[in-house]
C-alpha cells in the first residue's frame, strides 16, 4: 500500500472543488453501501447547488433500499459502456482509496490521479491521488463530506428540496456506517451531526423504515442459509459463515443482500471476530468475497490487518477482501487466519 495519509486540510479540499473550472465527477466504491451512496449524492447535490457541473457515478449492484439515492439528479448507474467523462477537470473519490474497489473505472482513475481528490475515512488505500483528505477517526465518510459541504456552501441558502436531499443523504451515510449509532466508531461529533440533521428536518424514523425495514423475502431466506452455515471456532471466539452460489440461486437473493448478515453472530457473547464468505463467479473464474467484523473488546482483533493478509483492507472493526480462488480453498484459509488472529489477540 502507498502512504495513505492526508496531504491537505478540509479547507483546502473544499477550495479545490470550489475553484475547479470544469466538470467534476464523483465516484465511490462498487456495490455502494449507505455511506458510499449517501456521501456521493450529498457532495454532487451540493456542488451543483453552488453552480458547479458535477456528476456522480455509482457502480452496481445497488441495494433496493438505496434507490432513492441512486435516482437523485445528476447521478448515473454505471453500465457496460459508462466511463468517467473525458472532460473531467476534477475527480473526487469518496469512501475509498483502493483501485480494486473502483472497478470497472480503475484504469480511467489511473490516468486522472493528478486531478483526483480522495475524501475517505479508511485505514488503507493504494490510489496515489495528488490530493487526499483522510480521517480514520471519522465514523463515516459522510461526516467528512458534511464538513466539506459546510465549507463549500458557507452562508448561502439552498432550496428546500436540495437541502433535504443533502441532509437525508448525509444521515443515511452516518446511520449506515455506525449501525444506527451502535458501533464503536461513533463519536460525539457523529451524534452532533445527526442531531443537527434531525433539527433541520430529517425524519429519522422514516429513513429507518426505508433503509432497514423494506427488505425482500429473499433476503430472509438467505439469512437462514447464512445462519445454517455458521461454524464457531477458537473456543467459540470466532465465527465463519459461508454462502455459495447455490444459496443465491435457490433463494433468489442478490449479492448485495448480504448486507448486515455478518452482524448476526455478534449476538453470541463469546464471539469476538466474524467472517462472512460469499461465492461469486467472475470472468476470471471463481471468486470469494469476505467481510470481516470484530467486537471492540479487550485484545480485539484488528480486521483491517486480517483483511490485508488477503489483499483487502478497511477499518479496525470492519474490513473486507476478495480472493480469486474456489470458495472451499478460501474458507480453509480464512478459518486458519481467524484462529491464528484470536490466538494472537489472547497472547
């Protein structure tokens, strides 16, 4: 990994965007979660509101619950022939700094690094953007985007609908990446931002219903498969769940509907670290996609380090990786890694 640290201030990041004379393109990681989609939509909406020509690109699959964000003005879903516009004067990447996460746009990003601004809160990345604001203490990228927007807008008054779009997008981001304020990444600033957004008119109960209580029955069937596959390891201190291609076919569930399934084993008191392995088929052959989570307990496992063993990354308590190999091979590797990580944390 490159030196993935900030090299400019928030003020300078906002100034770069404000002073950009041509089109601005905003992207985030593929299969965007609420923080990625919310951060992108909030930034694109704010930039257009202050007179900039900004477009957001979202790489599918998109969770159905995030459809209200994906359908926002000046936001496009990346298709087979979608590309970063050739006249892009500034590329802004939010909620990631890793080439592997911005496929299929990675090659275009490589040619734009001198015009790229990264706004992220992850611990690692390998896109050598000329401009980087990275704050790993932020609970969500949306916290960073909110601060950038505050500097961009200043004392300007935005239209009611525009402001509501920005506010809902920001709240979606912080709520999603904190598990609705349950995770250890929550800070006083997270609560202050949430309170300000609610005071400004965000209906948090309506958002919760739209984001967390509108799943398809197929996801419930997939959850049953995931729990049925659950195996406890290392004296019940680790858990691994495995979803195979057949599980998706037979339940009718979609790859993006694995969201939140990894939280289930955390209900077991002894479990400290969890891996969810999902099988996928790519043009290169079989691939396993792994999500890691760990509890903030004494001697906690740093899953960003765990994911890094497999070419991935993320946060200390939530990370992920992709491995181009058959799922049974990957599962054996993950079981070994989890067992060793728990043993190292106990020593």
